[in-house]
């Protein structure tokens, strides 16, 4: 029993010594901020989403030049065929043998915004393995109608294009053959 009394007295002595040591100290005010984990996760997801959309934009971007002027045929409908592609593709486009799986309407756009949309269309078509797309530029003042063929010729994944048949827009549209990223679709 004396052992227990010694321990109790020693604890009381320790406690009294501790109280003496901290007697003039004021407690610290709570300065910690607790954050909601859901908010942190949402913020992190937003940053990741923003990074993904920026990387998609970079992947879809292509710098079309307004200075480049291709040598286009002056007579007949607007048409172009890359050197490594059979000219039979132009005949098929003219007849409407290919139908556009994606259609881009450029009505009301400036040349700069049309270039961005055009690059995004070609990127989307390649990603989805779509060979033929339609681009509706309208007639209007003819600014986009004249500029669009020169832009398309500059892009390395455009195989051919031809003025669209009437059912796809006629003189106000183009049918464009895109080189898909799948080797099965390459000629």
C-alpha cells in the first residue's frame, strides 16, 4: 500500500510542478481553418478539366495562313485533290457518292473564327474516323467561299474537296475528304 501512496504523491507532485510551470500562460486561440474536402476535390477536378480542354484545343489547333494562295482551277466548280489521292475521289464527291457525317456551318463567322472551327472539325473527324465532312460557307459576299479552299489545301489531313452537290448545299458548301488516323482508311 505504501507503494500506491508513493505513486499518488509523486503524481500530485508532478501535477503541481506542471501547474506551476504553466501558471502564467494563456491558452492559444484556435487559428486552424478546416476545409471541406468536397470543395477541394471539386477545385482539383475543375483544374484538371481546364487542363484537358486546353490540351484538346492545342491538339485541334492548326495555323491556317491568309497569305498562302493555292493555284486553283479558274473554271468549273471548286475542287482539289492531293497528289497521292486518286482523282476518282473528286468524281465521287461531285456525284454525291459520299455523304458528310459531320457538317460545319460557317454562316456569320469571321475568317479568324472560321479557321478555328475548321481546325476543330478536321480534328474531330480524324478522332471519330469520319472520312467525309461537309462545310457550309454560304454565298453572301464570298469572303469565306474564296478563302476556304486555300485553308483546306494547307491542312495535311485533307485528301480532297469538291463543291457539294445540290442536296448538300451546292455552291454554298464543300464536301471534304479527311485522311483518318486509322490505317484501314488510307489509300
